[in-house]
C-alpha cells in the first residue's frame, strides 16, 4: 500500500475542487458549441425551404409567361384569319376559315382558364415567398443576437477554464507525479470525480459499503486507499463526521 500524508490528501481535495470546475466548464462549453451548431442548422433549413419556394415560383412564373405568349400567338392567328375572311371567294373556304377561328377561340378559352388557375397559384407562392423572407430576416436577427451571447459566454468560460487548468497544474506540482497521474486516470473513469469521502463505511462516490478493515485504514489516513467498487481515492473527514 502506498503511503500518503495528510498534506497529500488536502492537496488531492483541492485538486478535486478544480477538477470539478473544469469538468463543469467543459460541459458548459460543449453544450454552448452544440447550441451554436443547432442555430446554424435551423437557419440553413429555413433557407432551404425558402429556396424551394422561390424555385416553385420561378417555374410557375415561366409557365404563366409561356401561356400568355400562346394567347398572343392565337390572337394573331385569329386576326389573320379574320383578315383572310374578307378576301375569300368560295363559301367552302369561308366555312373552313370560320371553323379555324372557332377552334382557335376554344383553345384560347382553355388556356385562359388554366392561366387563371396558375395566376392564383402564382399569387399564393409569391405571398409565401414574401412571408418566408420576412421570417428568415427575423430568424437571422434573432440568431445573430443568440450567437453573440453564446460567443461571449464561450470566451468567458474558455478563459475560466484556462485559469482552472493553470491553478490545477500549480496544485498538482505539490504532488508526487505518479499520484497526479492516478488522480487524472480515476477522474477520467468517473466523470471528473476522483476523490470521495467515506461516511459511515460508505463511499460517497458510488454509495457502496467499504470493508471494515478498509474503513479503519481510511480513517487513519496514512495510506492511499481506493474504493474497491469505483476506484476513487477515499478520504475521511473527521470534522464533518463529528458534527
Ligand atoms: Zn466508491
């Protein structure tokens, strides 16, 4: 069993305090970075939706213009037929041209019906695009202020983390490097909690009972004792347990 001094235990406890702060800060930083990503993704998704609406509107507008062009062509044809009507000599030819005019008028009516439907669709899409653009602008300004807030939090917490790491390094210099390595390893295994108090024979890290002989050893505080269950370095706090 490795011997340990009272001083070492105190150092380990101070080390644990900074370790807890470090783990909390790292969690907060990771959460904030995740939020930044989410905000970006939300904007991108909205932008994609708007792009799709614009694309639909462009397709609709193109069809609309094509139909308008068709109607103009048919009008020209009808005008031309009417012109020709004035010059025909035979009744047969006259009837044929009249039929042609009639046919063209029917086609024109069909196209005009479709054109009305398309106009409604176009207006709907146009309104949707306008609405989405407004929403996007709102979303962007909201996202901008959120990002700024997160960024200032990140900057602040990164500086705090840096301070904690420096402090921990300084505290760790008072320890045997092997003990420091052990501390770090156990912390990694236990989500940042490497040192645990033993109270009434129970490890406060994992809440399992420690064997009676081990409890006595921990109370003596002369050797490095690890919890058989969670491996955390155990210590006994006489002051708090006497109260
Ligand atoms: Zn334990």
